C-alpha cells in the first residue's frame, strides 16, 4: 500500500518546475517520459490542492458532509 504524504501546493509546483528543468536537459526517451509524467503528476496534485483550499470548496464540502450525516441518522 502506498503511503501518501501531505505536501503543500507550493511543494508540488516546485517539484514540477524541477522536472521541467531536468526534462530540458534529458537525452534518453525513457528519462524524458519519466520526467514528463512526474511534471504532469505534480502539476495535477498542486491544482487539486489549490481547488480543495478555495473557500467555496471547503464550504460546499462541509455542507455536503452535514447533509449526508443527517440523512444517515436514524429517526430522520
């Protein structure tokens, strides 16, 4: 099982930038592919973190959880 560490969006943006710099100097197709995948993965994770930290996302999420909990409560 893979253990996911919590990192900031800034960390993932920096990791994507690092992969971009290395990709510019890479010479073998395999290394280029690996760096391109890492770059895309870190960009995607940073975007997800940014979306999850937006004020509207937190409000909508907490309302959805409260509604789900109330519908699961016996007697309601």
